[in-house]
C-alpha cells in the first residue's frame, strides 16, 4: 500500500471514530487545547504496516499515534528501520519474537502477553509470530507516524513470508 493511500485511509478512518477530533477550545487562561478524544477498536484492519502486519488506528495526536497490530500465525514480517520515529509496544495476545539491532546491541526478545519493548530511532527490527494464534500488540509511535516512507527496508534475522 502506498504512503498516500495509507495516510488518506488513516485520516478518513480516524475522523470517523475519534469523538471531537480536530475540535479546539480556548480555556479561561486564553490557552488553546484540543478536546478530549476517545476511540473504539475497529472491527476490520485499516491498513497494512510497512512490515506486513494488519493495523487498526486507535488514536492520533500532536505527540504520537497508537495502533493495534495483528500478525497471523506463521507470518514473518519484513525487517525495517525508522529514521525519525521511536516505538513502544505492549503485547496483548499470542507468541512471537522481535529481533532488534542498533549500533551497539543485537537481541531477540520473546513477544508474549504482558511484555513491553522499545524500538528507538535508527534501530533495525523484524518480528514474527511463532504461535498458533494471532500475535496482537499495541504500538505507540513518537512523534506521529509520517507515512510509509519512514520505514526503510533492512536485512533481518529471518526470511520474510510477506
């Protein structure tokens, strides 16, 4: 999916689900602030990530975004590296692994419910589902995701299946 389609799809889907999106109010101190948002997890994926996961947009804001990712059993996603975005992940369901490599360290971490990981800017990473059920996790990007051009392909630890 192209970066333009990814971002266009994201914008239309988020505006359908985020209550009061884009609404700004001025408080008593003459400071501008965005109104509070809330969303509900969509029933179907909004897009594919550049690595190959099914993603559902949950929240966006000026400091970052949040998505729900699903990787089917046996899928090995493409390895990528981000040039401007860091990520935090929290695993909800499933059994997977993530390979991460930066300038000083390389490791494979198990992705099981309750595990959180970080992917700092410039860290190459690749992940896979090694279980019999979908691997599901929450991903927070900081700053907000700029588009698919952010994810540069890399050589990873495994041969991708997507």
